[in-house]
C-alpha cells in the first residue's frame, strides 16, 4: 500500500540551469511518481490578483510589471543580477510562500514517494521533510552551451547566470544520488528507472 502523508518519502530533485531537471522529472512522472515543481508554484504565486505579486510590486515598483499587469520576468532578472540585495528581497517574499505550498501539497499525497523539484536547493531546513537529494549534473561547459542555445544569449550572459547559482561542487556535496546527464536519452531513462526502483524500496522500508 502507498504511504499516507505526512510521512511520504520525499526526494528533492535539483541541479544547475540546463542540466536536464525537467527531462528527469518527466521520466519519473511517466513512472507514476507525483511531481511538485517549485518553479511552477512560483509562477502561480505571482499571477495577477495573488498576494505575492502585490508584495513584489510594493517592493520593486510598477516597473516590474508588463503592460498587462503581469510580472515582467525579464525586467526582474535584470534587477536581480544588477543588485544582490534585490535578489534577497525577492526571495524573502517568495520562498516562505513556496515552502508553505510545497508542504501543503506533499501533505495531500498518498503515494510511495514523491519528487519535489527545487532548482536552487541549498540544503536541509527549508522543507518539512527531505529523505533523499537527487542532483542532475553536467559539466559547466555543457550548461553554458545549452543555455546559450536555449535562451539565445551570449556566453557572458550564460556565465553570469551560472555564477549567480550555487556552485557545482557545493550542489554535489548535498547529493545522495547523482544523474550525469551527458550520455543521451536512453541512458538517462535507464538511470531514472533504476533510481525509481531504489526509491520504492527505500520508501517501503521507511514506512514499516
């Protein structure tokens, strides 16, 4: 029988930009694993009419909104990269709301285990329960190439994005499991399947 929340076995999925977190989460989802994506939650929290958008507007002014009254993500990225204190201010608004929503969604699940996708995961303490940390890893040169191609930006801009994130070695130090996403889709799918079986086993043992 699947575990009942709030004791559901929880795996955090993290990794640097363009490492392949979305591809990995989709493969787990196809295996029936519930996915809670903090980026998706963050987008929902800043929809027009949501308290988070009002708080961001109060903190940064109407310049952070586009012509339709929605959050102008490009404008906010420019502000954040130019001013580290602005990044901390934005995180102070969003992170508590994201944590609360993650915990709420996890508590509503009935499954053997779930995957919580947290791109900027920096260690334990932020969420009520983390049993395992899975890092999707690629070489930094691969990240830069993928970001340049995906976002159509310069190498300098891609390198600036990487520099703003937690360092690769610090991220790997948090990992219980690592998927190296350099070899191709077939190998990626096989690795996800192996980890899925391992997490099922760990979850079932933890529930006894």
